[in-house]
């Protein structure tokens, strides 16, 4: 059925280079009206740059685009929108302190007066089963609801082509189903969808065609339904991937105990923790899932010591550490790795040596009378670089000069190589290429095999199912009771994650 | 138009090249300004930058350099520690005044006792006065999250009124025949900050400035507290993750800069200024902000920058007496220097590219 | 009806006029900060505006031209700040301080030869019939046009920020420059225009000092009014009507302490003249207390520079 539809967008020979990186090289593909077309590739393959060119945010160096037969060279997003191209962003396109209607208005060329706009938002949101209150502050919305704001903003402009950048990374499995229903409805109405993802099962179930990018080049075009996920994965990554091996260690006594931990969020529009309790034994990996913004950052802060509580709320090897700061907690044997590499886990403008000192100073004994042992710190940084295969010219370059994957390997190495009894990691492989991700997961499992108690907080369910022995979900600041990972089904996980947020009404209508 | 492109690693070359380039650009722009005022630009620039060091009166003026540079360096080093940590104390002028008043008050209280301990106690009192004045914005920031920039600045105006009150009231010279101003320390040897080596203009303030420069350099490069200061300024969340308490850092940095400004005030009032008077302060607290940036917030750089800025003061006075250049022109000149410095600084972290030279392979 | 030698009607009427410089400057800075830019150079822009306005008024003989000249002078100076922070990505705090130091220097250099001259007067706008009415006359009708203009600007800015598309875009840029950029808004260009507007308002506020309040030229004539304007923006939680209230409160305190000085109060003159600064600190403490990490109306991107990398 795909062949009969008229062509909507054709991309031919697009090349875009940045200093030191060629983001896209001679990329060509075509999308028909009403087609759901996947742009598939791992992190850094050039998917985002490609769609930014289609949306007019970035200009290609060479190559041409045609939209419905006419030359298409949007100089700015407003022009793209005027010609019927709309985009739902993965991050960074909503304003937390503004309300839904204002956010929608900012993405439109000629928005109607606010009252009329609010009415239209309500109408469209009902039509597509995406309930949304136009007067609510976006900062108070869940991740899934925020995405609805973006989708509705696009739909109000009657797009011919809707670009979606990694839309499911912020959704629960149930919310994903609802989104797919909406997308299929749009497709049947003739709207083409360019769907960017690296999740193969999703693409198999949703997309008509797929263009696979690797290192900026098109390596294959295929019909996802006719390929296995494994075949596409190998096209995408270029090599066959090993799944991490689990060394079965002995489960020991409890190393980390958290009981009834509540904490107000220090982050604007953050989620407070409400009565979180769990224990992790030596050699055990506890996976904590949940959609972004349900208290993951706060849980990490509360465990690392950046957010303090009553002493007995957090125990490391039986010692109460809840009222201690990060330094004392590291001394007690707990290390933590926050999600944000640029500015939280690492200081981007500082060298790798300085970043090694950032957390390893305490446990590695790198200070004497308050003076820093820079030679010792450099040796430790070099050790990490070697052990974790960090690609860098040397330990003196600024952290920001490393690619995301390499910096993450360095930061993981920094925490994992301190010989701590308890390790807490938030999003160990976020934005990291597949090879580095596999390596990081393997090293987490190795440390658990050596007897460390590990907590992995992640939004990637596949990752958690791969590494964790026990599994729990953070939902609106509450943690479900941890359960053994073995035997859990996707449906069960979805329900633990709270099903579809704010969808109760629509659910009834559709069911 | 050009485009800016972030460098992967900060440029070492531009880190050091920025201040000289800014100085040269300022000389060019300043020359244009002086020419517009009907002066011979070359003559003015020579009078400011060359004559004080190598000219006819250099034997005297060279000494003046350290006299002016000392307080600038002392204050700027304290400010730089705070600026590095993202703590903006811009009320050093007030802390400088309060240090002078506290120190002078101690000395005047025991007049005319002669005792070796008097001057050291005055030094401590001066540092304490500046520290105390800086603690007001520090505590308000840590307790109430009040903006330290505005509070420290408001306190300059308050300190100036206290100074006026001191010189016409509680510290007024009882034998001054009604004129405002305190007793002159030049006639009170126990409390006087005299020259240790006059040809170089070296008094205790200069010693303190140079020693502080070295100590601050060691603190920043070798000590954990220095690392924490830099970290807090560059990545505040990473600093908290490292285990720095933001409140403690505010108290530490404000305290150091306040105490150093207070010291500078004390050395000035007991030495070159000689007495507490309504206008003994000459804006060193504000000029030190320029010095701190010109020295790239690096203590050793600040020592050099302090001398350069002192040169513009000493040379400026020369230009004022010999060529009739208004004092304000020097102030403009100093302001331009900071502008050029901030502008050229972009090259440390970014490079310029013209759109047609995009690096496609 | 005098209270301790102070007539409340005159007090209110005078405070409205004495608040004009900080009101105008603070309104301008409100727009600048709403767009996510912290320009600490208000004092410098005011003093340049004071001089520019004075010179133009004296040369042309027209006070209205003087105010326009002050606005232009302030805007031109603010463009230096805009270029440094928006093009060269310089630190906003440092650049703002530099702007103040530079502005003070330039004004004292350019002001030589203007000491002791009287500028053309800026008279009362409405006829005496109205201004002479008891009580309401001096308070409502006895002012020059700039007083009414400053109140009008408060209303206009409130409306623009709250209900217009331009206002929405300004707020959006100040909340998240990444998001605004992703939607195709030219973040740096929008900020540049806001900075120029802020400079014009500060310059006009400065011109009111030298043309109407003092009225003559003296070095450093603004005496910290720019810093107080900055404090009032915080006090007002970045809302125009609250800026008006803050400026009037502050104007009231200034006028009151001057009146007390004249009336020969028992409090020494020195302590009275430090009152405005101490009260500003007190107000800052009250407004900032208990707001740690909470939503307080401060634009989320305030003080951060934006560079579109990819």
C-alpha cells in the first residue's frame, strides 16, 4: 500500500559537517504522504542533525530537498511550519513556567487569541484522545503530558509531515500504546510521520519504511516488518553485539538500607520523595525504573548525600548515614553517579584529572593536610582511562572535549574503581553508543559479581531487565516494592509505572 | 557575519595572550579618544606607560607604582577568589573604608602611647573591620538568599556615610582646629605604616600584597579549598556533588576578600593617606575589580595587573599635570581596558569562523 | 495639616516625582531580566543618560529633546553591553560592572564644562486650575509630563508582557533559551533589543535626575539610583506594577529623610542619609527570605549566556 501514495518529501545527497565531525554524509531518502517512516540509528549517527535540517534549524552544506515536488530549503523553523512540517522534540522545547496554551502559541505562526486557542486545544486533544488542560503550568505536568503539549502544538497547524524525535523514551508502555494509536490515526488521515528512534521493536510494530543511519551515512533502507530486530540492530551498529554476561555472585547481607525516606525536591518543578524504602544486598543489582521526572534525580541526591535526611533513613553496612554529606558517605562506602554528565557528575571545563579528584579524593586518599596530591590523582585518572578504554588524547583535556560515550565511561570508571561497597548510578548509558553501553553494563555486573551492592536508576527498561536482579519503579516520588526481575512481563511493569498518566477518561472512551 | 564555534578544550595560548591584546587595543582606542580631546595621542600614551618607569622622574615615580599597586593587588586577590567561586563581592570599597576606620580607631584610641604592639593590633583590627563588613552580605546570602551584589554595594554607600561621620565626628582630630579629618599618623610613629624601603615604595601593605599573591596562588593550585572554589564557580551542582557546602564557601570567600580589603584600607590610611578623611578612599575597591579580571582571576596575574593599573594611575597623574589630561579620561581608559578584556576573552573558549570556510572534509 | 513639620500632600506629590528615575530604570531592567539578561550596568546607563539628556537639553533648549537624548545615550551605552554579552558571550555580571565604571568615567569626562549651568525647565503639564485643587491637585495634576509617562509605561509594559505576543516571546526567551531557539526564535537578537530598550529607559531615568530633580550637572549625579533600581526589580518579583509600588515606597523614604533633615530632626543627618540604602537591604532580605529553590518569578535563564552550538 505504500507504493501507491504520492511522494511528500525527498532528501537527496545531504551532507552536513561540523569541525571534526561529519554529521551527515550524502544522505538520501523519500517519504510518501501518510507514510510512517523510521529514521533509525544509534546515538551520534546523525539522526538529530538530519531532522533539524528538515525543520530549518540547521542548513545543509550540500544536497537538496523537495517537498511535494517543489524545492524545499527552509531558512528557519517558521518557514518549515508554514509549509506543513512540524516537529515534536525530545528535549528543550517547552517552557516550564508558562502554561499549556502559551507554550502552544509559541510554536505557532499566527496563534488565535488565547481564549480561542484554549478552546481549540481542548477540541484537538479530545479528537485524538490526548486530554490536556490549556491553563495548567507545563512545569507541573508529567513527562507524558508534556509530550502531548508538543504533539497538540503540531496538530493545531495541520501538518503534512510530523517529525517525532525519540518520542517514547519518556512514556510508560501503556502511554506508548496510546501514542501509537494516535500516530496511526494521523497516518490514515494522510499525515506522514518521520519517526526517529533506536528502539527496534517499536519500529517493527509502527513503521512502514525505515532508513538506517550509521556514522552519518545511509547503510540500508528496508521495510521493518520484513526484518528481524537483530538484523536491523546489526545494520545500525555495524557489528554483532554481545549481551553482557552475568557472573553469578553470592548474595550477601544487606549493604544499603533505605527506610521510609521522604524529602522535598530542591529542583524547581521537581518531584518530592515520599516514603521510599528498599534494601540492597551485597552482590545484588536493584533496578529502579520510571518515567523521567518521577523522583529519579531526587533519589540520587538523597543517596549521594547532596540531600540530607534523618540519620537512620539511609544505612550503609548498618551505619546510619542519612544526615551525612557526600564526603562522609563516600568514606562510609557509598559512591554515586548522577545522570547529568555536563555540570553535575563532571565539571565540563575542568580536566579529566581534576574530574577524577572530584569524587575520588576521599576514598583514594588523594589529599594530605588539605593539599591535593595531583600526581596521585593523575595516576588514578590514567588508570581509569586504561581500564575503561576511554578515547582521549590524555588526562589533561577538558571533560567537555570527550564524546558523551567516552566521558560516561570515564565517569563510570571513576565510581566503579573506588572499591566502594555500595554504588548508585542514575542513567548509566543515557545518550551513549551501543558499544560503550554494553561495556558499561558489563562493568556494573562485574562489580556486583565482586560483591558490591548496586542500585541502577534508569528509564531504559531493556537495560534494567538486562542488569538487575530485583526491580522496582519510581512513580510520583513513591517506590514500589522491589520484586525479582525474573518472570516480570511488560504489562506488569507498565502497571507498576502507573499505567497511562492522566488518561483515565480517554481510556474509558476508547476501550 | 562571522560565527562563533566552541573549542573542545580552552586555548592555552589565548589564556595568556588575552590581557596583552586587550592592553594594546585599549591603547589604540584610548589614543583615538585622546586625539579627539585635542591631545597628541602618542605623547599621552608615552606619558602614561613609559615615563613613570623610564622617564625623567622615574626615580620617584617607580616607588609610587608599588604604593598604588599594593592596595589594588590585595583587594583584587580577595575579589578574584570570590569571582572564581561565583560569589560577587563588589562592595570592596566599603570593606576598605571600614578596615581603615577600625584600624585607625584602635591606633587613635591609645594615642600617644608608644608600643611595638600597637601597629600589629591595628593591622588585625583593620582586617577584622573589613571582614565584619563583608560578613553582612555573606550572612544575609546564606540565611536569606539575598543577592550579595546589591547588598555589598549598598554597604559602600553606608560605609561612606560612616566615614564622613568618623572624619567630622568620632575620629576627628581634637587639635585640628575644626578641620575635618583625624590625627595624622605620620606624627604618631607607633601607629605609622612607614616605608621599609623607600626607593621601591615598599611599605607593609606592599609586603602583604606580594605575600598574599603567592599564598593565594598556592591555595588555588595546590589546596583542596582552591579546587572547591574553582569547581563551585564552574559547575555549582558538581561542587555540591563533590561535597562543598555553598554556604561555607560564601562565608569563606566573602570573609577573605573583606579582610584583605580591610587590610588594604588600614595600610593606606596609616601610610600614603596619612589620616582618616572624608575622601581618603580613591575608588581602589572598584578599580580592583578591573585588576582582578585583567589578571585573569589568577593571583600571580593579578600582581602583574596591579602594577599595570598602578601605571595608569601614576602616569595619569603625570598626564594630568603635564598635558592637562582630565582625571576622568583615565577612568574611561580603565573602563575600556575591562571591556576589551571581556571581549577578547571569548577567544579562550571559542574561535571565529567565516561562513564560507566551514570545515567540510 | 502638617505632621512634625511635614505636609503629607506635598510628601506624596514629591515622592511621585522623586521616584521617576528609579521607576523608569527599573521598568527597563524588568524587561531586560524577563528576557533572561542581568545587566548590572544600570547605574552607568543612568549617569550617561543624565549627561546626554543634559547636554541635548542645554544645546537645543528643549527639555523634551533632552529626554530623547538621554534615552539615546543610555541605549547606545547598553549596546556595548549587548555586543559583549550577546556576541562575545562575556560574563554578564562582569560586563555590567564594567559598564557602570565606564559610564561613570565617560560622564565625568564629558560633563566638564557643564557644571553650574541651568537646563531648560520641565514644567507642569496640566493648567494651574487643576493643579491648585486642594489635596488632589498636587498629587494628581501637578506633575510634569515625565511623571505621567512613567506611570503610563508601567501600564504599557504590564500589558505587553502579559497579553501580547512580543511579551510572550520575551518571557519565553528568559525562561529557556534552548527551547526558544528550538522553536526558531532568534534568542540573541531578541535579547539585544530588550537590552537596548532597558538602556533607553535607564538613560531617560538618568535624564530626569539632571533635568528635573536636581536640576543641573554634577559628577556621579545618580548616586547609586541605578543599583537601587536593580534591587527594586527583585523586590517587585519582575512585575511592572510592583516595580511602581517599590519605586514609590523608595521615593517616599528618600523624600521623608530629606524632609526630616530639613525639619531638623533629632536623628543625625548622616544616619538619615544612609537610610535609603539600609532600607533597600532590608527589603531585599524580606523579599528573598524563604524563597530558596522555590518559584519566585525569577526568569529561569537569568544571567546565562546562550550560544547555539548545533
